[in-house]
C-alpha cells in the first residue's frame, strides 16, 4: 500500500529534523569551544577531548532521544491527518 504523507506531517518532520540537527551541531561546537549547552544548562570548559566525547558518546544519545520525541509528535499528527 503506497500512501502519501500529508503536507502538515511532512512540514512537522522537516522542522523537527532541521531543528534537531541545528541543536546537535550547536551543542557539539560548544563542547569544543566552551560555554553553556542550551536547554540542558551544562557548563563546559571546551576542549578537543570534550568535543570528541560529545561527538561519539553524547550526540548518539541525544539524537536517539530527539528521534523518539519527533515520533511522539508526528504519529498523532499522521493519525489526525490520515487521508
């Protein structure tokens, strides 16, 4: 069965995907240069080791959480806008 996705669901997926990518990139840059991580409030000194740790350990965890959050948002929308 080939079903098309409703434009509202596609837009929500796009916004959540781009927002998540921008957030993870922003947090990774902060891990390298130092500062406070947005939304999480973690203060980081910034170093090569912290940046690499963020890329290989924290980024996969946060991206998995963001995928599940986006699924929790999009699944009800797709059921609501089912054609």
